[in-house]
């Protein structure tokens, strides 16, 4: 699949569809003196601009890495969604101002049968565009297209609000044009805030994709010398650029040559199957069951502390009598205090040993 081509194709469909709606709504809005229809048309114009921004963002994000940006320009796609969010917010605020003016100085809008038919057609068109954007957005994992799809679905609801204005005017001679305009504006503003929040999330940092983490772990576990996978950390530099690291547990009798071959093959396999560039670290696993009772004792202590999500990288160096392990602590918990408590209990149970402990975070939590 040519991802760029699919995104551009969906955006061109959006531009064409929205510009037709702009022409329809502005003509009907000015003819009927309806601020609600005019503002709805203006909103469609911003949707077309959003699609243009999506195309530009997609093209810029595919620039090759350079010295200034060695990880590429993939995150520009997320910034594109931020721009779309501000466009939506600006349209909502302008609409709100005009609607308030319409309430203070109301006119007398008129809605013919043709006008109502055009509005209904517009609703159907926005639903169709929303489906197109969502389909291509999900297919290409494009935040910009997904945002445009959400906006398009909101527009369909807003156009339905214009129908309410038309029926109220024609059936009961009640002018609620300005009031509905305010409602439309507020809903548009909310849509902008929602899109902005979702767009900023991947830039600030979100929990790791559990499905991708599981896929990576399954791929790594295929290697017979891997006794466990932990400390998976992924950093997203765009929809098609994920860099990360993990640690694999290997038997303590493997040679450096064997470990080098293993980690190299793991990195190659994960890049091929999961499209993720990995740095692979190692931790050792005791090849004898001598220290299984100590591990069982540690497991018993951990089970009593609900804020400990798990333990890994357990290894005991028999020569130095040092026990190494990592604790996965719940976000927000006092990791230092919990670690000290665990070490204190293990020291009391095994006074002849030292305990070297690290605390980790589950980034897919």
C-alpha cells in the first residue's frame, strides 16, 4: 500500500466534496438570509482547507532524515492535526460571534422546499465524507484523516440542526436561527478542542501500543535462547518510524559471540516483522535451580504489595552473593519507598546476600 497516495487521495476527495457543499450552502444561505446555513458553509470551507493542510503535512513528513533531524520528519503529521484543530476552533469562534449578533439583531430567514432538500443532501454528503475519511484514516493510521472524519461527522449533526431552524420557521414562524447558530458554534468549538487534545497526545507521549508490544514480544520469544522479554520501550517518530529498546533474558553460560549473534538476529527479525528499529540489551538467567527458593520468597513479598506490577531480570551471582532484579512499579507510586521495603525484607530473610534492585515503569500500562 502506498500510504502517501492513499492519504492524498482521501484529502482530494474531501476538498472536492467540501467545496461543492460550500457553493451550495452559501448560495442558499444568502438567498434565504439564513446565518445558520452561511456559517455551515463557512465551516465546510475550513474543512477543505484542512484537507489541503493534510496533503502538505503528508508530503513534508516524508522528507528524508538529515543532520538537523536524524529521526526524520514523521511527527509533522501530528502537527498537521494540531493545525486542523486550530482551524476548527477559529471557525467555531467566528461562528459564535456572528450567531450572537444574529440573536441581538434577528432577521427573517426563509426556507423553501429546495433549500430544505439541499440541506438534506448536504447532511448525506458529510456523512459520506466522514466515512471516507475514517476508512482511509484507519487504513493508513493517519491522525489528520481521522480528525477530518470526526469533524465531518460533527458537521452532519450541525446541518441537521439547520433543518430544525427551517422547520421551526416554516411550521410555527419561530425564528431560532441565531440560537441554533450558537449551538452549532459551541459544538464546532468542542470538536476543535477534542481534535487538539488527540493531536497533542502523541507529541507529548502516550502509553505504548499494547498490540505492538505483544507482537514484538512474540517475535523475540521465537528465539530458543530467549528466556524472557522485558523493559520494552518504544518511541514514536511518526506513523512509520518507531525506535525502541528491550532486554532479553539469556542463560548465563552463553558466550559473547553467541549473545552478539542472538541480539543481531532479534533486531533484524523485529524490524522485518514489526517495522520497529530496536536496540537489544541482555540480562542473565541462572542455569541452575539453586536460587529458586530465593526467587519464590521474593515473589511472596511482591504479591503483598499491590503497587508492584511485576518482577523480572532476577539473577543471583553466586561468587559475590549479589541478587539482581527489577521491579515494575505502578505509575504515581513511591518507587523508592517500595524498593527499600522489598530490599529490607529480602535482607532479613537472606542476611548473607546483597540486593541490587532497579525500578521500572510499564509504558503500556
